[in-house]
């Protein structure tokens, strides 16, 4: 009896022994998408008929010329009417057909190898691009990227050939929690799994009408979990949500408009609470707000002009109200305080005012004024030279020491 090697669906590829004169040698299987170092080499060593069934739909099998004697390769040829016949290559009536199918098999096998190698190179390039920026040092954007107060540029999606994606049409029903859509979305879903491990590196969603990009999901560190979600409007990136520490929970939320970022929100301590908020205008940082104790209240606000810090407002005692106001000046290239106002009585109004001079990159106190009785007028004025008290003026006699 002839023992047939079953043709399995992708990614399993049937492989017959390379030497048919070894009757005890078992047929083996190679898995497309196995580890990088071993995936391509077994395919390269395979003779032309080995991918015959995969590529053509005809099923290769092993047969015996006589019981107990050596095996040889034969074929089952599928006919256009849906029937199939067993064919022996020694039969002149089918030899020519088998030869043509074998040539076709070799051509298709070469194409598969080319695609596998192309995908391997693509995956390596994608990984390398995440690890290093290879742009030339004279790139004009480098100076902006080196400035933490410059708005990051809106990233562009790398163009990838459609042929490397597996595509399907899907529909998103209204009210989907993940999409927040008000009407049915008819989309094309394209999946890139370059290493064929069952965990996509990218999933892209396009409109079916016009093929406009609407969403991209990425596994940026290739750990098998999606960690970045990009949202597009009219084909332009407008929002990005990402899991920067790869713990499975989003921790960064970014909005873009035109060529630059306009907002970034961060969960700095990864506890699920947004606690840092950055706002950009015309390519520059203009405000940042922080919740340092995770009570849901902003306790530090910093404003900028022309990428220079100009003022802060702080809630230092944690009561939910601002109690310290600071304006800044630039001295010898350093941002140093110019004036500090404090609310020492927690009544919501400043009662201590300090003025500083900028000297050699440092803030030096020159004047301290106090409203000691809370009536809204200055009662005590202290003057300083080189940071040392030289004179004190007290306008309310009741404040004089006894």
C-alpha cells in the first residue's frame, strides 16, 4: 500500500526525504515562521517537488515500487473538474504535465523564499529604526529635538508595501467602546506579522471607501503585545496613546495638530492616574501642570514664553490652593527667581513678597516685604545687600519688639 503524506495548511509545509532510496527515513515537516536562525535554511535545502502540494494544490506522496523495496516520489494531480488522479513520473503520458508543474513549483518556491527574506529584512529594519535615529547630523530638526521645550514633530507612518499585510474587511458597530463611533465603520484591517509568530507587529485600519488611514496599532518592542495606538483624521495623525513601560496599561496620551505635538499627558509613576500635563503652541512648550501627590489636584503650574520659563504657581501645603507665586529672569543663561510671593496664612492672598537680582547666574535677595497683620498693606520692609540684611523698616508700631 502506498503511504500518503498529508498536505497540511499553512504554516505547515510537507517535506519528503531528499533521498528516496532510504525506505526507513521518515518524512519531516518544516514550520514557516519558526525562529529566525532556522526558518529559511530548511526551505532552501528542499528539492523542487517539496513545495509542490503547497503551491499547486497537487498532493505529493510516497509510494513503493514493490513491497519491501525502495520508495520513489509520485504525485496526485488535481483536475479542473474537481477530480484527482495518481500519476507516476515514469508514465510518458503524464511526465510532461509533471515536468511543467515541477517548473511552476520551483518558480513559486523561489518567490516564497524571496518574500520570506524580504519580510525578514523589513522586520530587522523596523527594529533598528526603533533603537536608533539614523538621520544625518546636519538635519535641521536635531536642534529642536535636543530642546525639551520644543514641540516634537508629528511622526510620519513608514510606508510599507501592501503585499506584506494580510487584509480583511471588517465593520465596527455604532457605540463600540474601543472606537467611540456614532455610526457603522466599514474598514479594511491589514495585519503585519513579519516573523509569523501569531503576534502582529502592526495592525492598520483604512476606510474601505478611499483607503484612508484611520488607525494603527503597534507592538514597538516586539514582546507580542500591542503598546501604541495611533488615531488619524483625514489621514493625518491626531492622537497617540502608548504604554511606554510595557506593563499592559497606557501611560502616555499625545495630541498632534499639523506638524507638531500640541499636548502630552503622562502617568509618571504608572499608577493609572494622569499626573503631568504639557501644552504646546506654535512648536513650543507654553505650559506644564503637575499633580505631585496624586490627589487629583494640580499643585504646580509653570508657564513659558519663547521656550523660557517665566512664572510658576504652586500649592506647597497641599490644601488645593496656590500659596506660592514665582516670576523668573535670565541671568548668565540661567533662569532664576525675580520675585516670589507667598501666602503664609493660607487665606488665599500673598502676604510675603521677595525681590531678587540675578547675579552671575544666581538669584540674590535684595528686598523682603511683609503684610504681618493681613490688612493688605506692607508693614515690614527688609533691605539686603549681597544677600545680607542691612536695614529693616517697620511701619506699624505694634509690630516693634518690646
